[in-house]
C-alpha cells in the first residue's frame, strides 16, 4: 500500500510514519507548510508550523529512509482556516480551527492531492482508531482516552475515513515516546504543541485585535443591565470565559461572574453567575456524518469540547442538523463550537452549535 505520511515535525507523526514503514508499506513523508511567514523557532510548546518543525520532520524521514517533501498549503490554510477563524469570532461565534483544518486541509486538500498522485491513504499521528464496520471504516476513540483526538476528527465523512490511517490509536503517549527513542528519532523528547498553531504567542485576543481592530463596548450585568466595565472588542470574548473581564465592581454576593452572552452588533458582553451558563439542550447545523447519516431519535454521548467529558443525551436529527437534549445540563456552550456524537466509542458525526434552545 502506498502511504502518504503527514509529518508535522513532532514525535507522534514521526512514529506513525515509522509504523507504516515497519508494516511493509511504501511510505513517503510530507510536511505541510501552512504559515505564510513561518517563525524560525518554536516558543516552548506553542505552535507547530515553524522552519524548525519542517527540519525536524525532514530529519525523521531521513532516519526512516523514506522520501520527503514539503507541500506549500499556506494559501489554502489562510483562506479556509485563518480567515474563517477571524470571521467566526467577528460574528460572535467560537470556532475550533483544528476541526476546520482537518475537514478542509489535512483530510481534504492533502487527501485529494495524495490520491491524484497514486497514494492509497494518508497516515497521521492522531490518537484515534479505525475499525471495520458494515458500511466501511468506523472512527473510534483511541485506546488511551487521555490522549484521544477523535473529537477533532469528527468532521471526516466516510469517504475521507476510507483514505485515512491512524497508527497510534492503540498506544499511549509514553509508548510512542519510548518507541521514538528506540528508533533514534531526535524528536523523541520534543514537547507537544498546544494552542492555536497560527497564534504561537497564545494571545488569541491580541491576534483578533490585530485583524479586527478595536470596537469598544460595555460589559453589563445579564440580570440588571447595569454597566460593570468596558472592553476593546466583544470578539475577544466567548461564553464561559471568566478571566480578563476587568469588572469595575464585584457581584453583590461575591460570586464569580462569567461571560454568558456576546452581542457583536451591540458591542455588548453580558456577564452573570455560573448557573446562567447551564443549558439543557443545543442545536447544531452543518452536520458531518462519519458513516450513514443519523436520522430520527437516538441515545448518544455528546462531547462539546476537545478535552471535555462525554455527556449522555437524546439526539433528534434531520437533514439540516440535530438537536441534543442533555440528561444533565452542560456549562459554557458557545455558538460556533462543535458537538460530536458518539455511540459507545464510535464517532457518529458532528455539527456546529448555532443556538441554545433552552
């Protein structure tokens, strides 16, 4: 089998490529150049698109004895991921750029190009499993739930999954690092990347301010409407946020206050007690099914954040999307986030949260 191994320059993708080589496949490594102006070096564990990362990927490929190429996808990445990220925040939504990148870049543009070049699958270092099912490969949680990344893969459809390989799905991070060390890969002890890859500083508010400018407005009490402070741009806030509110006066009962609503048009951020964050149901559109579409009612588990817990729920789905009725309330659910549905360990599909029906 001809395998295109996407190599980010980290330990996970390097070991994933190594396992495909060990499996007797014809493997070619490719590093995706996603940044138009890549930094020379990473800063700690932030970012993953630097010149240093491309060199680390090349060294790993050289150690494995496989061909290696760099594909410049920076233009597509900027249009499909970065611009979308900014537009979503400008509209008062909270996007997950990793899902967007997986949907539009890593498993769309790369898979399409790979297939055109005669490759059978794209292998990545994601922690998830592909198991055979009656309708084709099924996406499942990783064996190590602490490292499970099936949430950010919940945007992949059946055709895309048929062209994927996730060699690390049955392993722990410790096992992967140990294997990398045994193979003599220099990235064995390289720290994991965190945060948004195209914001290596970790300052999302500063990034949005640079791209959207300042739009001063009021921070108000959600109950009384009283003005509690001011902000430089409502786009820098998300539902559930507690830090960075700069409120001029504490709550009467001394309790912590959180962002409970963001009104971009009115430039208003409303804050309230934690109880106001609780929602019993959500509505999601833009459904992406990892197999046959789910229609009608079903009992499912739903995950609302990349590292959030799975919540039991009833889902009612149709062609336009689905509504999730939670067994117990969830907190801090923001429009723009993804709701990923599970049946046991299997990923059923995902949708984009658009509103809270109550």
